[in-house]
């Protein structure tokens, strides 16, 4: 085989290994807990968000 073929095989193997490793890590990570609103549905304080010009 030519040197180019070996380089292509090495790059494809590295890409596949990276993809599989990412899939395995994704399974191990615990799902994030969703935001839980405080009772009453509003935050305490004088916070106001204004979006506009």
C-alpha cells in the first residue's frame, strides 16, 4: 500500500475512536436538573429585564 493509504486509514481510525469515546462519555454524564421555580412563580427582589431600544 502507498503511504497515502496508511495516512487515510490512520485518520479514519482516529476519527472513529474520537466519536466512540464521545458517545461513551455522553452516557456517563448525569442529566442536568431542570430549573425549579420558587413557590409563587416569581423571583424575589427588584429585578426587571428590559429588552428594547
